[in-house]
């Protein structure tokens, strides 16, 4: 076995994961420039070849772009660009869509509680922008998957808890893969779509007003509604 090659591969994968996590938790934002290759290698304590391989991988994942003569920059990434490979493994273990929805209830209600306490001005601006995107998507009959996912991810990001942020990244991937088509059928119902839009507004207002209890309650109500509608859609309503 080539131990040198194995070690280099592990280092390159570590660099990819470190940079990916910085993008997920918002430390590196779209448009930010990474350190030059040599400085990045020194900072991470790895070889320049490991950094070079990692950057190439991150470009292929759509997380970075490299401008000749300028450097590597963080791209505007969509949620599914940030999905941890763990999501693919977990998909094989899931027997019921409601497992994912229950996990969302546990994670997002707690995250909303923290977000109402910790959200900064930039967090509130981001939430409002995604809320507006959702409203525009609804009004113009467009697919709301991306704007809805971004809104919920922003709620968790506003908690400023990196563990919750990383867990939510995995959950968003599972949601997209496991019940994306059914969710589209839900928002085709005009009555549900209007209620759904109102509930997102209530979540935003609770976080904006710094009301942790109300933030928890509004997220819980929203996800309870989603679960009931899924059961109705599948003919399993209790």
C-alpha cells in the first residue's frame, strides 16, 4: 500500500471539509477571497499540493471559482451544493418521510428559539430577503423549493450554533431527495399555499421581535401543519 499517497489524500479531504464548513457556517461568504495557496497551506499546516487538490475539488463542487491572476473566491452556493455526504448514507436508513419531519421539528424549534435571542441585523436582512423571494415565487406561480429551503436554513444560521447549522445542512439534503415531489403537490393547493406563506411571515416577525417563545411556537405550528398536510396527501391522516 502506498502510505504516502493515502496520507496526501486524507490531508486533501481534510482541507476540503474545513473550507466547506467555513462556507456552511457563514465565516466565508459569497465573494470572499481565500488566502493565496502558499499562505493557506501554511495556515492549515498542509502541503501546497494538498491545498491545490482541495481547491480543485471545491471548484468542481460549485463552492469556489478561480480567477486566473486573482485567486480563489467563494461562489453563491445553493443548499444542495453544501450537502454532507452523510445525507446520502442516511437516505438508505430512512423508512418514513415523517422521520425527517420529526427531526426538523426538534432541530428547527430549538434553533428558532436561539435565533430570536441571537439574530443580528444581517441575519434579519437575509431572512427578510428570502421571505420576499418566497412571496414572489408564490404570487408568480414559481417553484418555491429554493426560497423555502433558504429561509429555513437562514433561521438555523441565525442561531449562530455551528452544530445545528451542520445538522440542518444534512436535513435539507434529505428533504430535497426524499419528499421534494410531494412537497410540490402541497403548495399547489392555494389555501395551503396562502397559509404556508403567512406562517413564514409569523416566524420572521417572532425572530425580528426577539421573542424566543413565540419563535418556537410559530415554527412548531408551521411544521405541525406540514405534517398534517403530508398525512392528508398520503391518505394517512389520523
